[in-house]
């Protein structure tokens, strides 16, 4: 261990509640009539308050008892975020059961695996389609004794509303569980192996709500727009458990396509998101600025420069004040309006946020708090906050958490102080469900959780993440490469949707690029490349476009520009262009859009081999164009 940092870490973090249910019951009494959850129905936002929520939980708890849910059982939820999700969660916890959340976008094979592996007894589904899928698979799900559809009429005896109504006549007191009782089993993304069931206790989850209360100044008047799935611990922790503890409110986004519209309607003061959302906003604005007349480009860039000086408490001269005012009126205020006009804070987690994007948001007047953590740490390990803020870092350890660095497993790194991040604290998981071997490997001898992430503390004690141990590889020249920071730089180009750098035991690196087709087509049209319909180009036109010398030159420029700060041996020399979207639906990313490296390498294996075997490759195959005379040659 080479370095240690902690924040206010006592021998034992004191938690005033015996379990999450006690926290919920006391908080609902405290916040009472205050607005809690909002849902859009028939074009109107309908809100419930904390008193309403408490009543719903009581009724569903009674209904669940009739389904023979007992302490130690598991209740599965396959659903998007909604009031019913939250009610089922706390009604189940109130009977001593643990929640096993799943994404509605997962495959039926994933649902079957998770349900069987965790031993789920009752499954709640978002709609009748998912209900029918699970119903048909019941012969393969021996533990499942009950199935409930969150939609459906009260006459349907297996609907949520019927369960709620039946529970009204059979009330039951909440179970007096302990802090160490199991609360959640959340399955990891599984970028390389089968997903593991992370066991989180009531103590784990409550410690995070306490950390948010201790480290931030969020008030009960805050409002969020909820679109991060609660099957992921980041969204669930911030927009369900912490919300109940701190008394703020959230509205449920109708769906990804409606996020922008919902933002303008809900007018959130706080937004919790992964970098992918912020990157898309940044890319969109940069694309519009690039194609704007030169006076607008000039005002934007000078306005950004002035905003940076304001943030650094530097004075502006008269010209800078005028340009900043113009930029704010013409550009910045319109961007803020897209967020609803009231957004004060943006909390980013789940992956690294590029400092360029963070500075962009900050200069618009939206404070960005970037944090870091894992499912296994409930999730927060460290975060920026009002008392310690530094863009380009993931802040300092949250309340009650200690971080140590272990360099024993690393190869060559850019920073001599780099080490694997090892976490200690009340946020650390109990282990992996049914996998003692994996649990043992995850912990150090003194009880620290090995995160698999590499980082270091800067001179001011802020934690900087530099990559993952599993991702690092060695080139033929013996140099170690951590690909994710290079990929993050490439993905910042408005022409790149996603990127993977590859070069394990090879002479040099290559880049596989999933292009942002809309931006590429716009660029092509402006340079005289014709389409029958540029709004919906045909596959043959996409092939010809990606192989066009103008587009090939564009991506050589992109690679050179985006990787100019990288070491020479890190820079990709050749590239593959793909029109295929990398998403959970295509099997190339996890549900949280982390790259499935083995799947991507397999999908583009032929192209990769050709790039490494020939000096100049220029061909099309399986939706991909590859160029063997790329950056760095």
C-alpha cells in the first residue's frame, strides 16, 4: 500500500436507524405532505406525497405477506423507475426480504439466470409483455411462487393494484430487521464474465444516504428527473433511498426520447446521470457551434473564456464583460433552458467524465459533482462536493470511507504514484451471492475491497482515476497501455459515438470506432457527398460514405487531434469505422454502456486481423470500413 486517504472516518459510522424501513417510516412522518414522486399521465404530471407513499407501502406489504414473503426471501423487479417500483422495494424490505432489481431491456436469458441464481420467490414486471415472458419460463424457474404485473386492472388477481387492494384488509407491521440484514442483490454488468450478485446490506445503503447528507448541501426543495435505471445502484441510491432520507422529489422521465421535453416541464434543480448523457449534450452544442456563422463562434468561445475567468475569481475587462453577456443571452441561457432553466447541480458517476465536458457545464453555471464508485461499494467511494471540488478528479473519499492504493499488481504506469484503489468502510458489500471464491479474491487480507481500478492522489489529496487493471495490456515493445482514457478522448469527438483501442501483444494500437452517423452524414453533405435522403441514408450509401477519402481523412484528423496528449506508443496507428451502434441491444455494451471488449473484438476480428497483417487496408465488410494508413503512420 503506497497511499491512504479518508474523510472523517470514525471507528464506526453511527447510523441512527436499525434498517432502511425505519428510515422510510420516520422520513415519511417527517416530510408528510411534501411532494415526493411525479408521473406523467395523459399529458399531465401527477404527484404523490410522502404520506401517500407510506400508505401504499403498508398496503402492498399486506398483499405480499399473503404471497408468503418471509424474512430472507428475494423479490425480483423487472421494471423501469416508477412509484410502484419504490413501493414494492420498501414493502418487501418491510417483510425482511431482499430486492433483486433487473433491467426491462435485458434479455429473457438474463432474467432467467438472475432469478434462478438469486432464488427469487416473487417477480414484479413492468407490463404484460414481460409478465408473459416470465410466465412462459416458469417451468425453468423453480423458486418463483408468485408473479405480479404492475399494470392491469383490479379484477386481475395477479396485478399490482389487486395486490394493493387486498393488502388493505390484511395490514401487517414492518419487520424489525438489523443493519447487517441483506437488502439488495444487484447484478454487476458482466463486461467479461457472467454477472455476479452483489449483496448489499441495510447498513451499506444507509451509509451512502448519510454520506450524501454529510458531504452535500442538498435541500428538501431539490427536484430531479429520474432516468437512470434503479436496477443500477447509482440511480437507486440517489433517487430513491437518499431522496426518502433527505426529503427531495423526483419526476419519472417518460423515456429517453422524451428527456429533453420532460426537463423543460419538470424544471429539476439537480440531475444525476452518467457521462454519456453529458457527453451527448456537449457534442450536440459543439456541433451546432461548429456549423454556426463566425460571429456566433467567436462570441461562444470568448464567452467561454470569460466564464472560465469568472470561475477562477479573475476580473474581466469591459470587452470581456460585453462578450460574456452576449454569449449568455444568445447561447448559454438557451442551453440552460434545455435543462429546464433551474438546474444548479449535475452529479456524474458510472464512468469517467472528461474534464473538457465538466468545464463546459461548469462555465454554463451548472456545478458538476463527479464521483466514483462501484456496485460493490453501494456505490460511492469518493466524490467532489461543495467543500472539496476539483474538475478532472473524482474528489475525496466520502464520509466514513477510507481509500488505500496498492501498486503490487500494476505494470508500467504514467504516474509513479498509481496503485489499485482499495476501499474500506460501511459501504463495502457483504460479498458475491453464492460465490465464495470470487468474494475471497475481491478482498485484501485486512478486509479492503479491491476495486480493480487504478489511480493516485494528487498533491491536494484528490483522487484521480487512470484506468482498470483488467483492461491494461502490453504491446510487443513491452510498453503497458491503459485503453480507457484514450477511448474517452476519442469519444469526445462529435463524429465518434464510441471507441475501443486494441493492441494486446501487437506492435501498435488500433482504434475501432462506432461513428456518430448523423454528424458524419451532415459533414459529408456539406462537402458534396450526395444521398437520396440524407435524413435516412441507405446501407449502401453509408458504406460508400465511410469509404470516401473525405471521410477517411476526417477520421485521421480526429485520431490525431483527440490523441495529441497521449504518448506516441499509445496513439492508434490504424482504425476501423463501423456504422453499427454499440449498445446493450447489439450486445456490445453492458446495460450501463460499458464496453464489452471481448464481444467487440470478436465482432470485428476479421477487420482487426487485416489491419495488423497488411500495411495498407481499405475495404468494407460487415458494416465496417477499415483504414490501414491511419494516425501515427
